[in-house]
C-alpha cells in the first residue's frame, strides 16, 4: 500500500448499537449516543444501501449529471447519478465547503491481493479558492449524506492501476433520476481522517503528464 493511503479507525459495532442503527434507518429514531455518524453510514452501506453526499440538506430527487473528474477511467466521467457503497467517501462530498473549495482530490479503493480485497483505503485533499488555507479540515462545513436505494445502480468494474495492481472503487452509477430514502446530517467533526490541501493548477498539469500518478506531488505537500 502507498503511504498516502489511509484507513478508517477500527470501531466494531455492538449488538445494541446495531439495533439502534436499524431503528434509525427504518424509522424516525435518533442515533445512539456516543456513536459517530460515519460509523452509522458505514453500517448502512453494509446493509446494501448506497450513499450520496451533498452540501444541500433539502434534496428530494437526484438528476443525472456529468462530473468533472481527472481519473483516467471512463466510468468516472459518465453522466448519471453517482453513489458510494462507503460512508466516508460519501462524507467527503457532503462536507466540502463549495464556497471556499475550488476542487477536491479524493479516493476510496481496495487493492486485490493473494487473500482477496484489502480494507478500504482513503485520501482527501481540497484546493482552497483563496489559495491561503493550509489546513484542509478548515475547508469542511456541515452537509448531508443521502441514503439511496440500490436498484438500477451498477458498480464501477475493477481495473488495473499500474504499479499498484487490481483495484476496486465503491463507486456506483444510475443512468436515471433517483429519489433518496433518508437524509443524514453530518458536520466536520464527524469526519475521522486528515484532510490535505493542494494547488489545482499544478495538480492538473501533473495529472496530464502522469494520469496514474495520483495523488501527485502537489497533493502530498
């Protein structure tokens, strides 16, 4: 694994917490005290639901769109409704402050080894609009993660990453509109991983020269 790849903190779900999680998913019911939102979202994804992070708290329908993406694969640039089968990846999109963040450089993936797929590995770096912020966590703001039904979604196929091996992303795509089942408010303190910063122009240039060099030197500083 690469040094910049991060893992989620270990936090096993107790039977009591799982019962409370299920009640919160099925009903209106509060989340159990002491359990972080990211752990609830990871549990929801493990039940087969998909997640979509947004800065807006009032969405009732997701329409297909074409994203701006530097990834070398075609799947990430297709038009549709994107969703994640991973809570932390969805939170990255929910928590970025669009008014102060020009671009986001992020990743969630597993690497296939001799014993199967690795645990999920993450990376998040934000490009500040004003160019003076060096603390990536300061560029986060409250957002919302929406729970989506899995029907009609297709997962991005595994692919070969030169120098790393076969990888799999928790990225899913639906060609048509999708209505959410539940919304989960999140705040910056809910996110358990460090957040970096980068210069988007320099990173774009490096990405054009080396499409597989993620996250490129500009995002590692």
